[in-house]
């Protein structure tokens, strides 16, 4: 089978047409709703979904919900507001910090970090990053926590499993609070919640179950991240969003999605993943992408491991038959 570095190139005009028709059908006929609600963050995925919904339903039938909190980058809200104006859709800003305080989100997270860094203070910034990169060596999936003091000094340590689980569980209040907020607006307007996760996030498990994974429809869950960027260019979304490096926007210290979870940039990850799905030999992929065969094999294994380890996230609730 043919393989080359541009194997994920799509006909963006056709894909856009197909998706807008499908969104219209799913919302109006299948879900019997009058419009869409989209959580917009200033990121590429939510931008594309909002743009597709506006095309499919008309801007007046799309509500953008911006949900900042204490740790969010101020740029996220600014970009999201500008996007809404660009698309001509209505938007609301719902600051979820109070709800997160009520859940003790920050307190529970900081308790776990303080067990790793006893000198940690609430005013310090923190982030979590994955401790391995398949391009550099055998993938051993562990996480590091970095503490950043106001003066810029950083300290990093391996994050033990117990503390890692507590930090993630506490941080996941953010996505689940956003999901609840989206459904409030969807229900009051008789609209559907449009999910914003792409294939990389959905199939590798970079989402929170019943958080950002909770939606009535998922228009781009079958598209690789690199294909979402192609749609964004075709849809003529603002350039500052298209050129923004994808981040988690979850931790107080900024961290990219690559450093936090994926380990490899999307321009490498996505074509290698396509090759894995189509049984392309690692040697052929390595030649086309200027990698070593070992690097490709390690990425293959990392993708397979992530899919296995996060399979439970994609399961529907188990029932007794």
C-alpha cells in the first residue's frame, strides 16, 4: 500500500460539506434539537466544531460557552471571544472557579503536590508532563510534576502513582464542571452539545469520561489532529488560533498536549498512526518520515499501549443482561 508524509491530506471542501450535512441531520432529525452548544476555548478543535455548526445550522442556532477558571490562560478567553464574533455566534462567559472551589478541586490537587514538594505554596505554578518520548528511547509511561516559583525557578520530580491519581482526579473536576455547564445551556435552549474531541484525543484516551468526553454528537472524533488543522485553514478561522500550539489549559503552568500526553508532535504521530492502521512496515515509514525504524516501532507500541490502557474510557456503562 502507498505511504508518504502527506498521506493524511484531505479534500477539505468535501469534508466540510459532508460534515455540515451530517451535523444538520444529527441535530435536527436524530436528536430533534433546535441548535448546538459548543464549549469554545480558543483552541483549534473547538474552533473548527463551532465553525462547522455555524455553517450547518446558521450562526443564530449556535451558542459558544467560554468557561475560564483560575488556572486558565487569559489568551484562551480572548481568542474564544474573538472567534465567536468572527463566526457571528452568540457567546456567554461562565467562570467556573467558584464551582471548582466548592468541589475542593484546587485544594485536593495541591495536597497531593505538597506530598511531593513539601515547600510547595498555593501561589506557585505547577504542571504535569509525560516522562518519556518514543523518539528518544523506549517508552516508559510515567509522569513528572514541575513546580515553578514566582521568580521562574523550576523543580521537577517523578510523580508517584498515588499522588498522580489524586492530581488527575482533582483536575478532572474542571472538565466535568464544563460538561455540566454546557448541558445547562443546551437544555434551556433545547439544543445539543457538540463535542470537540478529535481522533487523537478520543482513541488514545486524552479526554475525561463524562467531562469533555460527554456530548450528544462528536463531529471530528474520526479526524486526525493534522486533518483538523486542514479544515481550520479551509474554514478561514483566525490565524492566531491556527498557529497556537495545542495546550491542555488545565494546569497553572502552561504545558503542551505533546509534553503532557502524546509524547510526539502530531505531524509525526498522525502519519505513523495511519501507517500502523494500514499495516505499513516500519522500515517504509521510517524512510518517508526521516526516522529510524526503531523510532517508528516505538511509536507503534506507544499508540497500541495508550489505546489498551484507556479502552475503559470509551466503554458505555456495563449492564446486566
